[in-house]
C-alpha cells in the first residue's frame, strides 16, 4: 500500500462527535452502586489531597509577611517561634496529604479494576439474554471490542482522567478563592489568562476529539478484520490471497494511523500552547504586581490587606499552580471524550432489550401414574411433562409427546420482506419430517421458528397442542436437540465437549453417546482419548470428526425432539454409513426434523417437504414424490441441482 493511501482520509466516520448527555452521570451512578462505601471515602481523600495542595500559598504569605515585618523591626526572636509553628503545621498537612494520596491511589486501582470486572460480567450476563437476531445483525469483531477497546478507554477514564480532573477542579477553586481573598486585581489578570487558555483548549480538543473517536471505531473495525482473517486463514492460503489480505489490512491499519496521527498531532500542540500562555500570564502578573507595589495603589481584596511583597510572591506561585491545573484538565479532555464514548457503547449494549419471554408453561421431570396421567417428580425418569400454571393458581400436567404443527405461518426477518409464506405442516410423535430445497428456500428458517430463535409474524405453531409462545423459551429449547452444519466446539477436553449437552451426565453416559454417534472409535485413537484437549474450535480434528462430536453431544442430551440441519453434510460416504446406524438409533421414538442436501439421508422420512422461495410446493413420502415426477424427482435423478 502506498504512503499516499495510508495517509488518505478514511471513509470511516465517528458515531457522533461526543457521547450523549447523561453518560457521565450514569457512569458515576454505576460506580457508586458498585462501591457505595469505598468510593465516597476515596473521594474524601482526593478532596483532602487537592485542598492541601493549595495551602502552601497561605503559609507562604504569612511567613513572608512575618519576615518582612521582622526585617523592618529587627526583632527576630519574637517571630521565630511563629514561623516554626507555620512550618510544623505545613509539614503535618503534607503528611496528611501523603497518606490521603497513597490511600486514594491504591483504592482507585481497586475501584477501577473491580468496576471493569463487574461491567464485563454484566455485559456477558446480559448478552446471554439477547436474541439470536442481535448476533446476526452485529459484527462479532465489533461485539468483541466492547470487552477490549471500550473497556480499556473506561479504565483510563476511571483510574486517571476523572481523579486528575477532580483534583485539578478542586485545586482551581481553592486557588481562585485564595487569589480573590488577597487581590482581585491580580486575580482578574489570571481570569483573563484562563479564558485564553480555555478558548485555545476548546479549539484544539474539538479537532482532536473527532479523530480520537474515529480511532475507536477503526480499532473495532480492525479487530473484526483480524478475527475474519484468523478464521479464514486456510482459505487465504488455498487461494494464495496473502498479498490481497496484506493490502486489505494496510487499508484498515492506515485508517487507524490517520486518525491516531491527527488526534495526537492536535493533542500534542495543546500542552506547549497552554504552557506558554501560562508563562505569559506569570510574566504579566509579575509586572503588574511589581508596578502596583511601586505605585502604592490601593489593593482591592476580600482580606483588606494592602499590596506587599507577601502577596505578590505567593500570587506568582498560585499563578503557576493555576495554569498547571488548567493544563492538567485540558490534557485529560480527549481521554474523557474517548472514555465516555466507550461508556456510551457499553451502556448501549446493556440497554439492548433482552429476548422477550412471556411463556409460563415449563418442562419438568415426570412419572407415570397408574391411571395413565403424569405428575412431577425430582428424579430424572426420561419422562417429560409440560407444567401449566393457570391464572387461578391450579397446576395441570401433560406429557411431552413431540407433536409439532404449523398453521398458516408467515415470517420475515424484516417486516418488509416475508421469507416464509403460509407454511402448514405437522410432525406426529416419532415421525421424521425432512425439508429439501435450494439454498435460501427457507429450510433452516423453519427450524429457527420451532426453537423460537425468531418469532413468527402470523399464524400459529403448536407443540403438543400448546402455542409455543406460552412455553418458556429455556424449557422449549431444552426439549429440542439441534445438530447444526457448522459445529462449534469449546476449549476443553473431548469429554467436556460431549457433556455440554447434559452438564450432569456421567462419563459412562458420555461414552455411550459417543458410541451411539459412531465417534468412540476415533476418540480412543486420540493421544489422550476422551481427555484430549481441544483448542480453536477443535482445529486438531477433521470436519467430520467435529460433526461426530456434535452428534454425540446431542445424543447425551437425549431430547424428545431432534433438529438436524445438514447433520451429516461434512461426513464422507463411508463414515456416513457408520454414523447412520447411530443416527437411526438416536432418532428412534423421537420427532425429527431433517434438513439435507444429500437426498439419500431423507429417503426413509415419513414426510418430505420440498420448499421453494419460502413455500411448500410438494409434500409426501419418497415414493410418492418420485411418482409425481416434479421438483423432488428432478432433484433425486439429478435433472435439477440443489444450489
């Protein structure tokens, strides 16, 4: 990538120039909720530390006044004790300030890291309650940046910027009050200088902040890009796209460079500029103060004291201190803006509406009674029942059979585009229903509606005669076993990944499930068998082996209804023959929904639904559909390809 491209203005823009109002207030309220006792104590220590930093000016004025008085009278013995008293008091105050400063710095570390820990926990916990739609419509790299970039800016805001700005603000107020107490004339000169500093700081920070905000956006973009490149590394190498990947990365990296360079360029101008304005203000105060001393002008002050060297000298030190505090505040503005932008993104995540769940019918372990009814029990009996909590407080139970029916269902991922039209079908307990059709026909969408990853727009879906909207989502999904085409394995042992389907399953149950799925043979050939560690989504296994583990994971859950979305698509023909026997055993007695491109896997289905553009155009058994010589016949004979 050329230098010109690297330095070019990025297409990425910030999501607003500044965080919305109320973010800082909400952040502070959150910190107080996390540390209702420790945070106020820490703030008191910060207050003590800041007030003490302004105290030397008062003591210096008193000491210089005593020295000046004694110099004129020559009676040093009468004031030496008072001077030593002032010095002793100042030493004690500095010791108190030292203790307060040490305490608040240590406590801020606890508050900062503890608050970030709790925020990460809140974010992760809240994400578990969000709908699948949220993750389908937001980039994974952008979601990851909440936990990295945004949390890091918040760390700087809480641990550095807010305490320093608080200290600087208290110092400014304290010093300004002392200035007005001693001399309003000199104080007004400082006020004019401060106005110049504020205007300069505002002009520069307005320019730098927009680049720093863009920097946060491009960092999230870069993180998403890197995740994509790591996931697709094999594809990159297979197609020899390394140079293209480098060029794409250079473009993303160039945007970060452009925004970071410009943001820091303006930010680096700020402190030297404010420092020079402070120096000019110092010189002006010294000249005016000297002129006032020489001309013996009446001093305008709260104290009523006349102009003297004991006022001018401390005033010069206070001017330096005042300018330094202004510079300290200005230096933190960009960090505050970035931190509030990060906080706004974090709070936006926490404000995302959780997946609605109005269901009140729950799934419970049950036992059969002598009269054929079922009742709830504690132990697991492999008999399940739906528990109905009625409005009048009564409880009724109905056995989970696995009867699933669609009645004129319409659905669209967005309101303006319907993808399923008038879908009506049924799957009786123990039946196998297969969906075939080209890519995008709506096969997976139907199964997503069964487990309520998405809710229908119109029509009804009934599960054992119960409207699925009345079933609590967690219980609905607990009754469903799902084997997806894309297998997700987690970092852990093979045994732990199988047990993911049933967390209280014993080792014997996991092994039995692996044997049922046909996975036991290859697992025992692994270096440590069932204790072999898996990393990176099972990167040390073949795609087929990962699919076998997913089938074993579903088998150990032992659900009454199974959904198989291209469950054997990644398994070769020989392995499929081995797995099919286990699959048949797994499906026996269960209601099963099968999505398959490989039509040989659906021949023995009780009903086959042929979909096209969200509509069921054919339905029947394998033999019935062949006799029709329609779309299914063409697919089966190869006259029409599934694309």
